[in-house]
């Protein structure tokens, strides 16, 4: 990490670090493309969905609500709530950006911020440069958009059982991120994750709260617990 402090993060480095995200996003986006096809959308509509949103869990939630016949307002509120976590990520990422990045550039970089992009970017101690973050986000973005298109087309030939199997990639990706955070910050991460998961199950199974609202409450609770118990200087040492 000492050499990192002496030089600016580059677009190429962002591309290299974004390549594993591309690999993870592609099959997950394929699953989303399959969902869009089942909804009766055309391929350009499915791709436009991913181009303009770029929010995996939010897109899956929106597709599920569309399938259930929910009204537009309900879809808007639910997706807004489930994507509320990006406000926390954006605030932290903005704090770590190098000086001089503003205006349209910040808007584009904000659009490309996802859970995985954030987790990779904030591991750097040096200020995050615009070329680096652009390379990281563009690589992930291409994986998501291209995967959506390929998944839609693959739905014409893949058997139903294989189409269902593709959906588990989303959970595998989040599990790998949890393992990375555990390695960086210790057992407190696992404890907070366990509390959040238990709260989510309680809200859904016992209190019969909607899945979207339960996820948001659990996510916010984990965020506040993490901010309270995990201090940045503890894992920088």
C-alpha cells in the first residue's frame, strides 16, 4: 500500500480491479435478462432497464412488483427505499475522492456506484481519482448491461431448470463481499451481519412486513451498528 500513496490510481488499475466484478455481474445480469423476458419485455426494453438503473437488487425488486401488478407509485417507493443504501455509500465515497471532481463528473460516477464497486474502491487509502473510479465502474457497468442482453437472448434456448440456477449468483457475490469485509475488519462484521439477517427474518416471518421494507430496515440497522462499533482507525493500523 505504500507504493499506492506515491502515485495516483489509474484507469487501468480500475479496469483490473473491476474485472472480477464484471465476472460476477455478468451471470447475475443474465438472470435479470431472463426475468425481463418472462415479463414480456422486448430486448431493448430489458437493456434500457439496466442502462438507466444499474441497481441489481432494485431491478429484481421492480421486476417482481411489475409481475405482481403493483401500481407505479408502489414500485417507485419500494425501489427508492431498497436503493437508499447508496446515499450512505455515495457520502463515504465522495469523502474519499480526490479534489477537483465535481459537476457532471460526480453525477456519472454516482450512477456507477454499486455495492461491489464501493467495497473495492474504499479499500484504497490514497484519494480515489476520477480515471480509476471511471475504469472500475465502467468495467462493472459493461458486465451488467451486456449480461442483461445475453441473458435475454439465452432465454430462448436454456432449459427452465438452468434458468432458475443462474439466480443464485447474486447471493454468492454478496457472500464473497462479506468474507472480504470479515478478513479486513474482523468478527464484528459477522456479528452485525447476523443481527441484520435475524432482524430481516423477524420482520418478514413474524411481523409479516413486506420484503422491500424489511430489507431497508435491516440494512439501515446494520449501517448504524457498523458506524457505531467499527472505527476506521481500528482496521487501518
